[in-house]
C-alpha cells in the first residue's frame, strides 16, 4: 500500500508499526472487557471484524499517508479485539480434555489466516489492482461477520 501510495520505506514501516501497536494496546483491553462481561464474544468478534473491514476499505480508496494510517489503526483495532475474544471463546467452550488440541488447531488456523489474507490480496491485486485485492479481503471478512451472527442466532 505504501509503495502504491507513493510512500517511502520509512513511512510504510511506521504505518506497519502503528498497526502492530494498536493491536498490542487493544488486546489487553478487549480481554479485560470480556472477562468483566462488558464485551460479549459474538458481538465483539463481529464488531472487530467490521472495524477491520472498514480499515481495508479505507486502504482501498483513500490514497496516501492518511489512508494508510487510518487503515492501520482500524485493522489493528479490529484484530486486537477479535484475537483475544476468539481464543477466550474457544477456551471457554471446549471440554477440558480437548483444550490443548483445540487451542493448537486454533493457532494453526490463525497462522493460515495470517498467510492466506495477504495471498488473497496478492492474487486479486495481480489480477486487477491492490484496491480490488483489499476489497476482496474485506468481502471475505464481511462474510465472516454474517456467519458469526447466523451461527449465534441458530444456537439460540
């Protein structure tokens, strides 16, 4: 995004650091809010994903440093909320005798997402443009938001 937006390596690296710092600051807050019952799992995960979707769409349409930084904060915030809620939800809903297996599988899934998202963006960017690649990932995350709500509604 930085190169496409005409940014140098320093500005682009700073944006990556903003994303990482935002996620690192939000994760403990989200975990504490969940533990205190102030941030329910499904609405929290859906909301976090929705904020990440917004960040991806900003990145796709707002050029330059401003777009990159707004996207970095939104994506960092979204992942910072989703990660602790998702892992805590799995831990709380897994039988004790399967906790290690479940959490290990969850970590593999997270790693696949860490690799799969950039691969999806790259494939779509190579076929069309970076904006379309980011929009494609935003669509996938939007489908996950809907799946969370539908899954929660079917369990009621």
